[in-house]
C-alpha cells in the first residue's frame, strides 16, 4: 500500500475539477482566527505594555489570518474519476494528492457546530498508510452536507446503484454540479446499536475530564502570565486561599482530592454526552459498517466489512469496576488510535460489558465472504465469552517478579536515604504502604492473561489498568513471531506475536509456554511452520 502521490495528472479533463462549497469562506477564517488567538492576544498585550498601538497590530494580524483562511477556497480543487481521487491544493507550493479508488479504506464525515449551522461537512478519506502523515491526508473541508453524504456512498459502497451514481458524478462537467444524494430507501441498513440514556452513568469512569483539567489549568496560567494579573489582588481568589490555608494538612489534601474528583467526574460526563450523544451503529447492504455520533460536533465513519479482521474489547480499570467496556474494530487501512475514540475505529462507546459482547458478536457474525446466515453464528459466542486458557505458575511468578523488581529497589533506596538523614520519613512510609497495591496489580495482570483458538479466531487478553481482549481472524494473520528474553528462557516461556495488516499491526500472546506458542502458530496457520518443525534426526530426501 502506498501513500498518496504527487505527480502528473491523468484521467479526466481539466474542466472536471470541482471546488469546495463557497460557504466555507465563512468557516475557515473563523477557524484560523481561533487557532491564532493566543498569538494575537500576546501581540495585543505586548503592543499595549510597550506603549505602542497594540490594537492596530492585532487588527492587522486578524486581517492576515482571515485572508489566509479565504485563500484555501481559491487554491483547493478536487475531482473523482472511476480509477482515482485527486485533491489539488497550495498556492506557492502546488501539490496534487492522488489516491486510487481501490485503496480507499474509510470515509469520515465530520460536522462541527459552525459546519452544521451552514449545512457543511468535512470529508476525510482514509487510505491506511496516508493516515500516518498529516500533510498527506486527503481532506475536503468543507463540502455541502448532501455532497459529503453522496461522496461517502460513491467511494465506499459497491452496489450497482452506487456504481451508477459514481458514473453520473464523473460525467458532471460543471464545478457547481452537485448530484442529489441517493434516495433514503436505496441503501438498506440494519441497526446494530444505539445510544441509550442509561449509558451516561459510565461517563465519570472514563476519566476524560483529566484532559479538561489540564486544558483549563494551562489556559488560566497563560492568561494570567500574558495579562500580568496578580492573583493576590483578586478578592475571591485571595479569600479562597486564606480559607484553604487555615485547614490542617490532612484536610487540605482531602479537600483537593474531593474537588478534583467532582470536577473530573462532571467534566467526564459532559464530555461523554457531547462526544457520544446520538451514537448509532448500522450495517449497510453494500457491506459497510456506519458509525455516527456527536451532540454538537457530529462525526460519521464508514468501515468496509471486507477490511474487518476482528474486534477489540477494552476495559479500563475504573470502567471495569462498574462492568463497562468499549468496543473497537481491528480493520486494515484504519489507524489504531488511543483513547476512547481509538483513531476512528470505535464501534461502541463505554457501555455495559454485555452490550459490547453482543455488538461484537453481531459484527463478527457477518464474516466477509459469507452469504445469508453465517455458518459461524453459533460458534462465534466462544471467542467473546468462553473461558481462556491460563498461562500457568511461571507466568504468575514473572508478573510478581517484574512488579516487585521495580518497587523493592525504590523502597530500599528511600530507606537508605532516610537513614543517611537526607529526605523525610514519609516518602519511605508511602512506598511501603503501596506494597499491597503492587501485589494486587501483579495478581490482576496475571488474571488478565489468557488465550484461545476457536472458530478460526485467535483470542488473546492482557493488561490490568486497561484490560484488552482481541478477537483476530486467523486468515488475517500474515506472520508469527516467537520471542524469548533471557528471563523468559529460564522460565520456559515465550511471547507469541501475530502480525497483521489491521489495527495495531501486531497482537501478542504474552508469557505462554513455548510448546503452547508453537501449537497456536501451527494451528492458526496450518503448514506455515512445518519446515521449521521437522522431527529431530529426519533427513530431507
């Protein structure tokens, strides 16, 4: 798979190039001004404090920023042929991004608040490797909402109706031509999951509000610094600090923890509602999964089922405590991100664990290449709910050895420093009190280890702070790697890595016995390891 390339243009005539919606002239200048707000604020403060006309420089800066935002409409055009998608952009450095149609993996349609007010949407075409380079992503910001919906159907859906629609769009010669979207009933869909009000209870346990704490703290700090604000002269701040300073140390710590927990919980819940409100997962008759979500900013992601290689169920520690989980797709051509959104591969937001398992079963039951009811429908319950094979006492000892191998040396070092009279005693007492926590984490990491090979799927589970269970199709594995460190060899263990072109590119079965690792690789891809597993003493004729 190659990245979008720049080079000579071929295909349709020059008149086939189309422009973005003229309404984007009301969007991009606003976006650029918001993005440059810190610099413009600093310019205003610097000019005013030095006795100059800071407001004039700020106005000039805003004007240049607006002009820069408007230039994008004049310098960006695109066209779609039966073979490729091209986007041409840039004024001084002219660039043409070209993506073959058969390498389009996903199409994301995003509408921020301003986009929705103006009836616009941003389209991002995912091609796998191009997603790793920000400057090579194929983006169209902004198209009309109808054009974005039609473009998503045209690029991903393979039905005859979609093919004829694509052919009609290529024949359109005018840049202003905007074919009507397909009729509402032309793309049958089946709903697999929908946001339920009760799911909001999982919001506080996502801890996404910690990011809000950092953003708010950074913004306030910068505002105070740039504006030369003396917080001691602000009455409410001064009185709050005086009230807080009158407390004992224990009460101060308890107050800070309580305020932080409440703020993070409220911010996490609000973020959950805004990010996942109106969530809906559907399967389209053309062989695609369609995810829509967002209360203010709406995002729609389409994934081809023929690219799907499995699913991943994540259970962060706090979310696991309330029996929650989230679900993401393991698919080729879609980058595997971090956090709750998983880089656009998310299939289900934090929800009840049973709901995640049910949706995963629905997604996997329509395996690519099957027609009608899948013959794997009944056995597919096993990869999601069946007990996994434990990894034995050696793996358990390794979990505890690695945990205490870090904690105990730190504890001894703190004790020696205290004996020499350097630091106070409380760091050593804190480290000693955390020994049971270390033991519990080690035990939980061992309980999370497990694997299985059933119904043509490799299942592996690991992790404690975030427990992950991956169900990976064996026919999607392109290679196996058996790794053994010095300590693993002494314990008779190995780490088996399944390499795939999907998701995170590799998934591990950690600290498993060597014989079991070889058995999994042999059973997962029959015949692949036969040349390396000849009986001792056999001679090739």
